[in-house]
């Protein structure tokens, strides 16, 4: 989504973080709730939905295909499901904004429709790899075209309908797995997906919540096509990927104490908790419960002097969106922190390895960059100006860094924070971060 203004954050050195608060709904779960609600029969009621731009793009796409969506109003949405075959052709291309999740999951869902669609996005999304989803969909008979592997993605009706397939994913990607499962709903037979490492399983859990039968092994999941999804209630937990900025911001500074309430702690997402614990700042979980098939807890962290670690490679997919925040923790730790096996970070909303390495260097931290990761040498964060590359998580990570730096930090191009955490600045201020927004004419 383009705009003719942009926002920088300026952050002054701040006291250690403190407070008890919640964070907006989980982005991954919100997208899935809207999509599955649309494909279900009956009215799905969602609460706690993330009202960020990414999820609004998914809602707009569903409306454009004839789905009545009431809301969002304070996180509540009612979706009048049209059934698996009830979507209708949109009038123009579907604009997924900044959202890779929306675009990739929709590729799978749209591959099963009997009308043509075209998916486009903002500058960042138009650069992201889509062949990884198009290729396996073609193996199911889908009619999907990319432009040099990237959007726009054009999807036509599959000539002979979709056939089931056994997929062995070349990358650990929940988006890819989810797209193939959604396409599998339209295939005549059983679709099976093997993944090279465990990735977030919100699609599997939510499909089951909508009454879909699926089978799961340690590294695979399968489902049969043609199953009817039945409308349900979905209560979306707080997003651990948003909570991460406060967990890290508190963990890395002695004197901090933060409680984040109602956070999703699905074990496929809690790599950040493993990392903080290994660095010397265990996060206490309490009020543990299960809500709409997803584990939820309140999280408490007390600041301490962190130590650098080698992050085990099997934690990478479990913390994939938290690396910008983890880099800031590493910068404040004693010793080196290394992540390898994380080449996927180069194809997120920005090249997060380059974005974090450049920004940290500008703030006086030594960083060695590798194709598939980096080593951050703990030191003392200085003031300075960093470029978020319009990446929401890079922007929030450097905002938190600013509070712990010796002088003010200016973070450029933070508008996309609205994609995942619209009230970040308010929450950050309530936790004690001295953050201001500076509006200026934008580049788009
Ligand atoms: C997501 C999966 C991850 C993650 C993204 C959300 C999802 O992407 O980085 O923010 O909701 O399935 P990949 O599947 O590309 O790893």
C-alpha cells in the first residue's frame, strides 16, 4: 500500500522498561481465521483479530470475492462464510500490500477456484519469491504464473481441477505448507506435505477447529480434499512476535520488569523464549491456558546481563520473525552471538541480515555477516541514524535499541509498523520508551 508520507522514530535513551500490558492479536492466526472463516459454512466470529494493514488486506481480498465481513470493531469480526466453492471473481487484482503470508496462502486457496485472479503487493512484496509456492501448486495441476519468480502472481482455473500430491518442501516455510494445505482442500484425494524442519502449525490447528480432519506425523501433515469447513469462534491470542520487542527490551537491561498478558505460546513459535533463556534471561510463563486450540500464557521477564550464544539451527524456524529483536539482545550481551542456517531472513519484508547488520554497525556494534546468518559482538549501543528498509520488525527492533543506547537513535521509514503492530508507539511509551514519531514526505 503506498502513501505519500513516511514516519521516522526518534528514541532517546530511556529508563529500563517496565509495566504490564497486552499486545495486538497474532498476525498469522488472524490471516488464517479470516480465510478459513470465508471458506466455511456459517458465520465465524473472531475476537482479538489484529487490525493491522496486512490482515486488513486479507479481509479486503475476501470482500472483493463476495464474502460479507462485518467489522473489524475492537478486534471483533463476523465472517459470513460462503463455503469452499462460494467465492466469486474479483473485479480487479487483489492487492496484498506488504503481506507475504496473505499472498502465499491465497495462492493456494485461489488455485482451487474456477475463476482467474491476479495478486499484487507493495514494493517489498513485489520483490519476494513466489515460485516456491507456484512450483508445487503446478505439481497439483494448478495454473499459476509468476513474473520472473515474483509477483504479480496470475492464477487461472486448473484445467482438470487440482490433483493431490506428496510435497517435500525445500525450505522450512509455514506459508508454503499452508498454501499447499489450502489447495489440498480442493484436490480430489489426499495431499501430503513433508517439511524439512518444524514450522508454525496454526493452519493445521485452525483447520481442525473448523472441523477438518487431518493427519499429522513428526514432519508431515495430510488432508483429503472436499471436506466441509464449519463456522466456529476464534479467539486470537496476542502475537508473540510483537511481544518479543518488549521481552527483549526488558531482558537486556538490568532493572527492567515487564509482563505481557495473553500471548500465544504455541511451541512452534517460542524460539524467542529459548533464546532469551539461553542468554540468561528466563521468561516466566503463568496463567497458561488453551484458547481456540492455541496455547496462551502471560509472560514475565526481568532484566539481566545477557551472554552471547550460538543459536541452535533447529531454533531458527521457531524464532524466524524474532531475529531483528534477537540481534538487539545480542548487541547488549557479553560476548558473541551467532546465528547460521537462517538464509530465509534474506527474503523477508527486507533482507533482515543486511538490514540488521548495517543498522547495528551504524550504532557502533561489530557484526560479521554470512550468507545464512551473522555474528553480533556484544558492545555498547551508540546513538545514530539507521534505515529500517521499510521493514516493520527492523523498525521496532531499532526503536527498542534506541532506549538502551548512549544517545538518540533515529529509525527511518517506520510506516510499515502499522502492518503488524498499529499501536506500537503507545505501548512502547507506556513501558517507558522515550519514542516520538516524525512525519515527513515519503518516497513512494
Ligand atoms: C508466517 C510464516 C513465516 C513468517 C511470517 C508468517 C505464516 O514465513 O516469517 O511472518 O503466517 O505462515 P515463512 O513461511 O516464509 O517462513
